[in-house]
C-alpha cells in the first residue's frame, strides 16, 4: 500500500501567498482498499451543478438514474462505515483555488461538470500516481481513454479521470456532430440523411447539396439548411481533415493548422460559408443559443452544436434538442481528403464530469477508495454493450446515431479553445477569405501557444500512456 506522504512545491501557493517554502501534505487518515470500517468519518464531496438540489450527481430528481446514484452512494457508505456529504457550490472552481491557497481543506473529492483548463497546471490537485492503489488510470473502460485526458495532464502527471460507465458522463465530451431534424427532412421529400452515411455517400459535396436542398422560403418565413456558429464549422473542417493542434516534426511540436492540410480544410470551409451555401446558413454570432433555438423552433433542418445541448438530460441546460425535436438524427462531419471513410472525428472544448482530488484535503485516501466504488458501472449497465444499448433505446432514435457518437468519441481531440487557439477560425468566420494570409499572420502566435500549452500536454500523454 502507498501512504501519501510527499513534499510538493505549489506554484499557486507561492504566487498567492508569497511563500517560498515547500508545503508538506500529510493526510490525517490512512486506509487500504480492503478496509471495511472507516470509523464513521465524514468524506466531503462536490459537484458544481447549479441545480444541485434537484439532482444527484448530475441526474434529475425523479429519474431512474437519480435513484441509481443515490442508492450507490448509500451502499458505499454502508460498506465502509462512512458518511459522504455533497456540498452545493456552483462556484466550486474559484472556491477551491481560494481554499487551497489558504491551506484549508474544502472537499475530499469532486466531480466537476466543466473542468477548468488551468486546474492541472495550478498545483492544487493530487497527482493520481499517488493514488494508484485505488484509481487505475489504465482501466480505460472505467475512466476514459488518453485522447480525452489532454486537459487532465501536466508535467507527466494526470490529475483527473472521467467515470465513463455512468450514462451521459462520457459521450457528451465529444462536440459538434451534425444533428438532423429527421421528420422535417423526410416531410420535405428527402431521405433520412443517415442513409447517405450508411451508403458511403457522406462527403463534403453531399453536405453542400443537403444544406442547399433543405432551404426553402414561404413569404417572410425562411427555413434554413443549417444553423450554426461559423467558427465551430471551421474547427470541425480542420478536425475532419485529421489536423491536431500540434504535430511532432523532426522532434519538435509545431502548429498542426499551419500545414497544407490546414490550408486546404480552411479554404474549403471558407468557400462553403461564403459561396457554396452562403444563403442557406442561419449563422449566429453567439456560439450556442440562437443556432440551437432556430433548430428547436423548426427554422433549420441541420444543426452543428455541442453534444451536451443536443441530447444530455443534465438539468443545467435550459434547452436540449432531445426535449424539443420529435425525431432527430446524429450525423458525422464529412471527412477531408485522404481520411478513412467511417473514421469519424470530433473535438472538445472542456472535459466534462471529471473526478479529481484536491491537494489539500482531510481524507484523500478514503475519498479515493469510496469514489472508486461509487463509480463502478450501475448494475443495469454492467458492460459497454449494455450501455450502448441504453443509448440506442433511450437517448437516440437509431443505433446508427450511437455508432456515430462512439466513433467520434474514440477519435476526438481537445481543441485548446481556452488557451486561445480558436483565434484563426474566428478570423476565418469573420469574413476574411484570404486563408493563407490569416495563417501566415498568426504563425508565430500559434507556435508560442503550442510551446506553452500544447506540447507539454501531448508530451505528458505520451509519457504516461505511450505515443498516441
């Protein structure tokens, strides 16, 4: 058994407290994974859900999953003779920084709805290598795969995992599937666009044809082919061409966007938005709400949107496609030149539902033990196939939807949005059509971001999990 007793230099504490002395972290309680009696200790946890009073670990009150989660926690409390108290704190992200800086325990573990990009770099979380007796980061079926860990690593350590076997905890990480209003499309005389995907016809050209065909106008009422926030479209054009934020060339990480493939992808996206489908796009300057509203109100046949606004049941979202649209379908973004058909890709802006352990806590090891047990699969979804079956029958309308999302999830990558790496696609979406000039003028800026943020994250993933 590992006892957590180590000395760490916490840069955050130095910055905030002016302290030059290393901080020694010694948990007050020592436990093993076989311990059944924790002597009635109270383990404190948080989930940053704005409507926590009406949910339990992210599930709505009155739902089966709410009952499953509540029963699981009760079973773990009984097994270990402990009490797990969940605090209500929608400002948890800022609060935990303040508490760690003050050297004050706040919670023993947390599940954060939207992980802050600075957390792993801040020095305020416990590296999971120190909890490897209890949390097996290589159990990918339970905790997620390396391509979804990019925000969770730094300096060759990983600081969080995702309880992927709990319904909706994982697949909402993958952003920007194309969502179709199946009934509206078929009522207009067109086939279900899933058929194009299934028949090997889902290409850039087919998407262009669909967007233009679905557009129609009756008097002052306009029905658009697609509603979207244009930078999302440019982002996905890059991802669908196999472009990551950085690629290693001759031993050095360089910007992946600044490549021939990046130029080609952005040039195609620019032509799509400014020429080919110019009049059939319902575009929004806001990244989510207007495009979502247009689709839910029946004003467009296709939508490019974050997954969690499409089919998550989490109560934090006021408008969700699955509540508003009678019959929706999930389509992948068509692939660029040279990509393998069917290897659909996605991206993510923030990692959802991350389990982590603050650096300063009362009961770090017991918290890891109980969290590991809490996030075992529910009995109803004890295997990955059972979970996929649930999605196909209860979340989506078709098994093909589940297959697309799972493939996108397998191939998705973090887009470093919060670190400033959407600047180029925002410039493209603002009407600048000289793509080569945009790329050239931002090459130094992007290389600096690669050196500061992307390369350290990719190097950490490789150090922990091997070359990806």
